[in-house]
C-alpha cells in the first residue's frame, strides 16, 4: 500500500480492485460479499495510515469513478474519484464559487465527502445537496440531512462507499476566483511547507485550540521516531524522511498524544484513518 498512500508506508493488501464504473463497483461488492471477503475503500490515500502488516481483504480504489458534470443553475455532479483540486479549478474557470478556500487540500471528492474536508470558515459539506451512497450492495441517494456533516466527519462509516456528490455552487467571476486559487495555493505552500511524504494534518483541532500550537508548545517540533519526524515547519504534520515504517509514524502519533496531554491536559484525536495489521505478515 506504500504506492497508494501519500505517507508512502504500509504493507500489502490481499486484493486491490479498481472498478471501471458504478456497475463494476456493484459487481465487485457482490463477489466480495459472496466470498465473505472484508473490504475497505480508498480515495486519494492522503488521509490514511496503513500499518506495516498490510490489509487482510480487499481495497477498493475509486480512482476510475471520475466523471465530472456541470449542469445548469450551479449544479455539479462529481464522482468519488474526481480529484478535489480538479473540481475546484474547473468550477472557478466556469465562474462557480463556493469551494475555492479548500483549494490545495489533497484527496478526492469521495474522501472530502466522507470526512467533510475543510479549512477555517469553509467545509465541503456546505455545498453538498445530496450524494449517491452504496450500502449493503444497494445504491441510494442521501440528502444533506441524512449525511449529517460535522467537523471532519459525516454519517458515512465502514461498509459504505460514496459514489457521487451533487453540489450546488454560487455564481462568481471567473478571473477573481482563479486569483483566489493562486493565493490559496501560495498560502498553503508558505504555511504548510514540509520536508517529505506526509498525510496532511494528523490531528483534529480540539475545541477552542489548534493542534499544531499544542504540539509546538509541548516542545515536539522536529521530534522523531525512526524515520518519522514532526515537521519543523508545521507541527501538525508528520513527515516520512525517506525510510519510515508505519510503526514509526504510529509510535510518533502516540508520543505526541501522551506529551500534549501531559503538558496541556488535552487529548489530541487523529484526523487520519489508521487501518491494517500491526505485524508484517506478508514479508
């Protein structure tokens, strides 16, 4: 899985599937259910830590579900595999506003939907009107109320796959929106400059505080375990210095949690999803 995650770590999956379209996805899920094979879904792999023992069962990669349709009245339908940056760029080019502040966040529409990706002042779910969700082998449309968006979360859980998001944008001026995109990208490069492969923000911001400030105040900027290091530029990032194992990253996450709680009384919760087996079973 190291080839499919932005941290560049993780053991093998038993089965790796890339459905060509929605029908292929449903057919694959039917076979997996019949054979009692567990599975998990993968978007861009940018918010995921796969342990060194890999994943028992199947990984379903939604990359080929990449249809993007711009309809009338600001309505956009984006399949789960569409890269979030691509959606935002194309919307801005067409003079559609609403998600430009999220520009630069890695990942796909499916991942942004499942975790309600966002920045201070804007969340992906604010623009979602409904989504096509597969659960129990059946695909149905969920409205925004059923999706229950919250801070870095939604109602989607394991056993569910987001297939498509229906979004509603506001009218805007194309040139001004594209200027915002350039500014956002420059800002993220300036403030989130890091030294190696990473998964973006590792911890959620606790109420009334910022995770990076708590980590910095605990004296952990630059701290390392094996080949994993807390970024010297942004303390809520952990970077793979080139030869890190997943167990190094996990140990560093646990060290950060322990020392931040000791210094501030606040227990940081991971924003990244941690999956797989601890022991390298597959060599």
